[in-house]
């Protein structure tokens, strides 16, 4: 049975801060599927979105490998038009995406089954997206090391993309307990922004 976990994102009052607080509750289930609980990367990505929340209203945002969807739910609560997705062959993970929407009273958020590397009717019918979110989605189920380092460079080269590393301290994520949770703990988390190397007009 799903247990709700609460994350409370806060903007410290004072110079530059507005004292805003946002609460997100997500379901968590101890389950063999990886998407049924929050991974340390998710709370870091959610903190990044919270820090940049003023740029989110009206943006089309797709979360891939969303699982319980903490970043996507936070983006929706900040005014983005969000689509959550997980592997179309993992009904439990798609169901927990729905449960997260319900728990946060977000009936407008769409949930679709998208399997990485598969072209489907669902992916082709999505409108253009401004931002694609992914937390802890660079991993190989057979491998024990969860790292983007070994896989990313070749893909950036292949698709003519670039990657910028964002220091955690630049968005108040250089701590072990974000949003009043016990995450990310002592895990090493890297925040990366990947985009096309050239703009369309170049
Ligand atoms: C480690 S979990 C991370 C979940 C969530 N993003 C987080 O950080 O809490 C990886 C997620 O990727 C999803 N996933 C794994 N293989 C996938 C695939 N081939 N296509 C789409 N999603 C996949 C899993 O179902 C799971 O939700």
C-alpha cells in the first residue's frame, strides 16, 4: 500500500527571497520496480525547479522515467503544463504517476507510457515540449554503477548536443536534507542541463 511522503520547499525570507513555501506529497511503495519511491536525484532536480519556479508558468514540461514524479509534480504546481511518463511496460510505475497527481490535486496533468527508444503513437501525439526532465534515468539495470559519465559523451556527439554542469550550491541543493526530507543524503548527485549545441536559426 502507498505511503505519502511530504516534501516542503521553502524560499528563505530576506533579501532576494519571498518566503514562499510549497508542499508536495508523493506516494511511495516498497516495490521491486525502481519507480515506486523517490530517488536522491529527484529531490535535487525538484529543488532546481523550485529555485527557478518563476520561469515555469506556461512551459510545456515532459518528465521521463518519472516514477513517483516529484520534479514533474512540483513543476505542475508552479504553473507548468506537465506530462508525466514512465515505461509503457511498467503499469505499476504509470499507476504511481497517477496517484501522485491525485495526491496533489492535479487532474490536468497527463500520464503516458513512453519507453525510451521506442516510437509510439503516444510519443508522436505529444505537443512540442520546452523542457524534458529526467532524474536517475542514466542507468543500466544490469549494472551496479549509476553514472552518466560513461554513456553521455557519445550521445552528445551523435545528436549534436551540449551539456552544462550546474553546481549544486547555485540552487541551494548542496545539503543532505532538501525540502525537509532526508534526501539526497550523502549521495553524490550531478545536475546537468542538456540542450542542442546550435539554436535553430544558426
Ligand atoms: C531509478 S528510477 C527513478 C525514478 C524517478 N525519476 C526518481 O528519480 O525518483 C528509474 C525510472 O526509469 C523508469 N524506466 C526504466 N527503464 C525505462 C525505459 N526503458 N523506458 C522508460 N522508463 C524507464 C523506471 O520505471 C523508473 O521509474
